[in-house]
C-alpha cells in the first residue's frame, strides 16, 4: 500500500497539523466517565470480599451474617459462582481453571472469594466486612525461579509443575554461530512487575433481559474484543446474547483495562441471579493490588560477536511469571516481540526458549509496552555489557549492528518497514551532545563525582497481529487449532439528511486525542473543516461494526484505526462524486471535495455536500446509477501482510515498526543515592506524524510511564506473598514535578503499510526509559553490567556503596 493523497491536497491538509484536542471536557473537569452514570435503573451495588492470605485451601466461607445485614440482596461465593458459569478460557491447555472468584483455593493476596450485592455501595461493603473465611495456609511461592523448580509445591492440584508452558524456537544456525564467535556475552536479569494508574479504575454494570434472553454489560473496557468472546464462553451464551457497551470516555487504559473482563462475567451472573442490574466500581487500592500488573520476567540473553563487534547470533531464555493464573490474553507479553527478537539489529541467527510459570501473585496482563520493557532491557543491557567487555563505545557498537537495508526480514518472521535507523541514533547522539557528555562524565568520575550517560535503541510494534497468540498454544494440535491472524479495524462514516458528518470508530478513546486526529483524517478526505466532523468512540457490539481485534491497545490507532477511517471517508467521498458527476454531467473522478462543496475544477460549477447527502435520504428514486441508499460507509482495514505462524513459528507480529533511540545524562549523589537527570533525549521515527501536538503528548506520557517504572513503581512481594505497596502512598507513582527535562525529536519515514504512512509511538519511552536509566546508572557507577529497576535512592545508594571499591 502507498500513502493516500487526500482530496484537498491543493490546500494544506489537516493531517500533520498540531490541532488542539477537541475534547475540552477532559481539560476543564466536566468530562463524565463510567462511574458517573448508572446506565440501568435500580442497579444494585457490588462489593468484593478479598482475602488477606496469599495461598490457602478454602474450608468454609460463612455468609450468614452478611445476608442478614440491612440492604444486602445477595451474597455469592466462588463455589456458588462456579455452578453458574464456566472457567474463563485461555490459550494454554494447562489444567488451571480461572474464575472471577476463588473457588476452592486462594492463590494470591487480595483475590476475591465472595461478592456482596446491596442497595448501596456502603451497605455492600458492610456486608462484605461480615463475611468470614476459614482457610488453611499453604506454602507461598513468589520467586519465579523457585516456583519453576521440579518438586516445588503447585498452585493448582491438577498440575504436576507450576511451569504451564515451555516452548523453544530456532531460526538460522545459532549453535554454529556461537561455536565460532570471537566473543560470547551473557546478561541475566529479573525484570520486576509494575502497574499503571488510569484516571478511572474498573467499572462494570450488567442487566439481564429475560424476554430477549440477553445480558447487556456496560463497562470501561479497553479491548481487544476477542475477550468479549471469552466472556460469552464463560457465561455459556452466544455473542448475540451478550451485548457489550463501552462509553465514549473510559478514563485511561494503558492496556490494564483488558483485565476487566472477569468482572463482566461476575456482574452478568449476579444480574441474572438477582433479577436486577448490578454495578461494580473498583476503588483505587483494589486496582493497585488486585487488578493486574505487567508480568515479571527472568531473562538470560546471550550474544555471539565477531572480533570487530558484529552481533552474529542471539540465544534467549525467558521465564515469564504470570501470577496465580494464566489470564487471557497472556502469555501475550511473552510473544508480542517474538517476530522481532533481533530488535533493531541485523542478526541472522536466533534461538529462544519461552516458559510460563505460576506464582502466588496477582495475575499479569497488559501494561503499556507490554512485553517490551523486559525484552529490551535484556537486549540493550547485553549490548552495554558487550561494549564494556569488547572495549568498544556503546553507541558505535549499536551503529555497527543496526539494520540498514529495508524492508528487512527478521529471522523470526516480522518485516521491518522503511526507516533510517542510523540516522535516528545519530540525531539522538547529536541532541544529547554524546561525545562531549561521555568525555565530561569520564572526567567527573576521576574527580569522584558519579556522572553517567545511558542509551538504548528499540523497535516498537504497532498494529499487533493477534496471530502470535497461536505460538503459545499446544503445537501438537497443529491444524486443529483455529487460525488467528490480523490486526483489523472498522470505521463507519455517515452523512445525515442535512449534511452533518459523523465517524464511528471501533476503538474507545482513553484520552489520547482520538477524536481530534480522526476528524483531521476524515476532513482531508471530504474537504471539510475538522470541526464539522463528529467522532464517536463509544462502542456497542449490538449496533456498531467491530471485529475480535477491535479495541484500544497495542498502538493500533494511527496504523489500523486511522487507516480504516480514511478508507470509510474515501468511500463516502466516492459516493458524493458519483452523485455530483451524474448531475453535473462530468466524470466523477475529476471532481474535488473542498469547503463543503463538490467542485468541477474545469467549469467551476459546484454542488453542496449537504444537498447531495440529503438527496439520498429524501429522493432515493432519482439517485444515480450504482449508488445505493444514504451515505453510511463502513470500511474494514485488515493488512494482508499479516498471517498465522508458519511451521517454524515465524510470524510477522505487526505490520509497522517504529524505531527509537533514547539517551540520559545523570549524576548520582553518593551520600543519598538520589539521581539527578540533567537531560533525557528521545528521537523517534514513527512515520507520518498525524498531529505533532498529540505526538508530543504521547511521547511525554510514555516517558512518564517508563520513568516511573524505572525509578520506583515496582510491585514487590514479600516472601509471604503480601505486596510491599498496598496503597498509592506506599507505591509512590511519579508526579509531573518528578520528571526531568525531556528533549523530543523525530524523523519521518512514511510506512508503505498504512493508508497515511503512520506508525505507532505510544509505547516507545515506556519501553526504553527503564533500560536507558539502567545504562546511565551503570556508567556512573562503572558497573560491569546494568542493574534492574526500580532505582530508588536506597537501592542506588547500596549499589554505589558496594561498587565504590571497584572504581
């Protein structure tokens, strides 16, 4: 595909302009979110009974006192729930059933064991406080390495081991490359869990209609809608009997809101059981400790190098801790980077082993950049280690190995679309003053000051191919497993009888400014000002166009969603041209759409867009030949480049890839461990920039996310399975005032794989910031290998104290 030239190309197009976000309510505080509305009259409120044990067999749950409390309408235990629904399905075949409530065993601290429904939330919470749980403690496993050991006590009685997935892949001849390499470098690390804090936690409300035998669920769910099918399966109903409604504003996402779907099952069952609508609004502490988290990963990354520093092969071992259950779409984080195991580097030979292990921690799920932070931390830290061992400059080592010829076929299946990776690196080095900064850091260390420079490079996938999930399935099933592929998006452009234009997207807006950019895209195609385009991001599975890949996740807006919007608008424009061409007696393709008119540039004659659109509502008998009814054009964007894995497990995991290089210059106070970041530089090539203002906002937001994970936002569990941080004060998310100066720049290499040449960029700094900070700290302390986050003052002080004798 090639980038499309919009209809008003003679004028300055709206795509590419830094138009301000149109959703002013998000800025002035008047926006209404899911918790601000009760979509079903007379809804009961739900409170969950959560356990204070990390691992225990449930003997008895006493609900009698709770049921006697005023206003309490129903109390349901996990065992009672299991009589009314099926386990939530997942792609693995391990016998580890997962329900929204614990059924027979508690497996992580904070796991819900009962649900209390009452007339108000306060009364429901009073009822929850009256529930008592008799459970016998079991051994607790929070260390994934220990949990993976043969003979370790298992979390699920039907399992012989906590390792529920173990699969290896080989591309090229890595064994030969390692056997003949001049240097072999290893980096091992355990990358911690972290979470995120959307503006609004989880909200779900369900109502059962016995006449239609249909359940309607309203939720601030982010997608993908593949999980809609999982919910229907757990309820034992067809998709036509489960209507999901997502509001216009879902209060942030960061991927975490995919984990809401077990609650959809719970409120649906309770609504059917009580005969009344049931609503649940998660509180902030519940969200922190018991909703979801990015998975912990133990990685061994080996690199085989030639004598001149060329990276010949990679050998990767990844142990993914998904917590107490494998909750769909996990182990997505383990496989999202599978098609680009070489990162941005030219590597011919790769071997990887992937394992999934269960521990007594909250189940993992998507978190911004999911799968990317632990993978690129290991890869980039291995390169830093190699540079030190080989006596090479870190930037020069990367420059020698970056991909230079495009399109580039990665050994594990992805195709990197056009860019100039070295130019991105060089631009970042120039903006940071890399040469002078490294010289200054070296000089400062001779004076006893702890100054360091860190850097890292990555590719960022956008428009994920959900077919990579097949790699996590049982390979023995072969053709028996349903094929999965694609990263489709659906958009509908409609024009009403008076000429008003609306756009319906299949991706909820989480605050990124979707409405603004989508309006720009449609405005260019129809020759209108963006202010005349109404964009709707609310989604109703009963009335709107969608696919199982619909949703807000994995950088799919600028690639798939914007492309679908452009195609739908183009079809609407073609219909208008056909109508006008028949009336003006000219060829449709010579007409232009501009300023709300369809214009013949030769004669200068024109027709108003509104009149033509209205004609299809009021005068269908006189419509032009080949034109159907009123303008309501739906386009599905499904890149043909994506497919299912081949017999070797090769798969293109996305259809566009951005490239990024970040640098940080830091100084550490040896007395306190405090880190002062002098400056942080980030340079991206994300193809065509649809809106420069929103581009900068995405980069700054991603940086805040990654910087927080780097500096202190880690979910650490004590040996007894209790999380160290059980409220926001203890967790300590970074604030705007904690962020250092950020220098942002970009290069533009339009992607040939999207309608507008755009690639994704929302995850980039969230992925790279932790490893770049690790690189800078290792440089400042002259460590042999970069450490893992979080880089709290206490941890950095200990690192500085323990390494002071080595400097």
